């Protein structure tokens, strides 16, 4: 075996030139593939960033903002025509259409009669006048209680409430008839001044429209 023959060759191969056979595969191919992949990824990141900058400087952000504003404006709640028509159509009764029973739940005498006379001057119909029942006698600490049937909750009671500020409103489902009660309590001094009561009645008959959406929507 020649001394130029690499160990393990068994003498089958001879070195005829000045080059030795390659014993290992090159590793440059794997490194080259990795470098190509990294380059492609870097280029993709740069391209994406460039697109974002172009979108910002060309007004893409403004378009998105405008679209968001329009969507927000569209979602604002505003009074519908049906709701406004319903509110106007549900006319409240006038004082002359309301019968009021006046009861005194305090220890002060004469309050029921004086209050009933004043309500009559203001256009209300007056029914019974006297002392309150045991259920309310000496048990009403506020200015008074306005009591009526369930149907009076959004009709007669709001109108009567304009005459006595701070009065508590109650309804009785078992109550019959349309008359309502004004039960005078310990905190009662006098009815709401007529001028203020008239303003409250006018506001109740013609409520102000709800606020509309802001400008720019």
C-alpha cells in the first residue's frame, strides 16, 4: 500500500494527482439556506413597515377615524318620530277633568277645607273633604301623599303634583273610579304658588324635545 493512500482505503485507490479525495460534505449549503431565509424575513418586515408609513402619510388613518366617527354618530340614540308623536298624543287631563278628594292627616285643623277651596279656584273639581283615614292619620311626615288608581299614575297624579311640590305619589290597583286623593302631611305649609304651578302645568303639557346629536355627525 502506498504511503499516499489514505488509511482505510485498503489499497483500492491510488493518489495520482496532487489532490486528496474529499472525506466530508460541505456545510456551506445549510448556511446559505439560513442566510436566504433570514434575508427574506427581513425584507418582509421592512416592506410591511413601509406600507404602514405610506398609509399614515396618505391619510389612511384619517379615513379610519372618519369611519369610526360616522359609526359612532350613527349609534347615538335620538328621539324617534314615533316616540315624539306618542308623547304628544298622550294628552294629560286638564284640572277641570280631575276630581280631588282632600284629607287632613295632621293635628292642625282647617287644612283640608282651605286646601280644597284653593284647588277649586285653580280649576280642579273637589270631591270629599275631611280627615284622613286611619291608614294615613298622623302617619304622613312629608308634605303630603297623592293617591289614585293605577290609571292615574301618568295622567291625573302628575297634574295634581304640580300643585304640591314634594308630595309622594302612590297608586292602588284595587281602587275604583278616577278620583284622586290629596292627603295633607305634617310637612305641609301651603300649596305651590299659583304662578309656579301654572308654569309647571305648561311644561308638563309641552315637554322640551330631547337633545339631538352633536355637530359634525
